[in-house]
């Protein structure tokens, strides 16, 4: 797969990517960092700024578009400087795969890549969160060595959040 930051010229492929989620009755797009509610150029600038200088609260982070055979398959958010209080809520890594490309091993490949980036950045452990009822994400994390370390009731939708630790 090819992983790269978004560019101004990616507008239409990202619109199409989001539309596929809406067409599948998903009203949120994982790891999109607020794209649906943002002006596109501002969003690209924010992502590029996050990778270069970082955000005051979130530190430096990467938001990669993940391609296979020139098709945008998924989004991958790697928050390798996240302060501990935010890690405990959001986790260090986030990802999503477009509905038509799920169950083909892409999330597993993307997480594997994210873990290699985190290791390269000097981390020796990452924390990932997912809802307990998100069986696909939990399976992806467990396959990559994730060990359940915490579980709590999430204020959102009354769903239970689980947190997994992965040693790098
Ligand atoms: C979670 C998600 C990223 C998984 O992507 P994917 O590319 O389909 O995952 P993979 O193909 O790599 O599969 C990983 C594991 O999940 C399992 N899996 C996939 N879909 C599943 C489902 N609906 N129910 C249970 N397990 C599932 C696979 O079988 C595989 O495990 P296995 O190898 O032990 O069989 C994808 O479903 C998605 O984008 N969901 C919406 C966004 C989201 O939930 N993001 C994560 C937030 S924490």
C-alpha cells in the first residue's frame, strides 16, 4: 500500500470516499479529523501543519491516505505525540476502511504500518481504543498483539469502550 498526507488535489477522491460511507448509512467517517465539517483547503493545511509543527494540544501527528492500486482504501491517523490524558480517551492510532473494501485485510496492513511508524518515532508501547461492539476493529487490534487493559462506559451512546495496549 501507499501511505501519504492529503493534498489539495485529493478533494474529489475524498468526497467520493465520504459519500460511500453515507451511501452505506454510516454518518461518521473514521480517522477523518473533522473533514466532513471542514472547508477542504483548511483541512489539508491543518493536516500538513499537524505533521510539521504539531498542534498545541495533540502534538505532532500524521493523517495518511492509504492507497492500493491507486484507489483510496482507508484513512490512518497516527498520533505519536499525544499526551497521556488524551491517549487514554482517544488512543494513539485511528483508522477506517471504505465499506466496499472491508474484510480484505486492509485494516490489519494499515495498523501494522502505523505500529512501525510509532516504533520509528521512538514509542515502545501504543494504546488503541475501540467500542466493545466493534468486533472488526477489536479483531484487527488483537491480531496485532493488542492486550485488553481497560474498559469503561462511554458517555456517547451508552457504548462500552475498550482499550488495548500493544508493545512495540
Ligand atoms: C474496523 C475496520 C477498520 C476493519 O477493517 P477491515 O479492513 O475490514 O479489517 P481486516 O480485513 O483487516 O480484518 C481484520 C479482522 O477483523 C475481522 N472482521 C472483519 N469484519 C468483521 C466483522 N464485521 N465482524 C467480526 N470480525 C470482523 C476479520 O475477520 C479479521 O480477523 P481474522 O483475520 O481473525 O479473521 C472496518 O470495519 C471499518 O472501517 N469500520 C468502520 C470504522 C471503524 O470502526 N474504525 C475503527 C474505529 S476503533
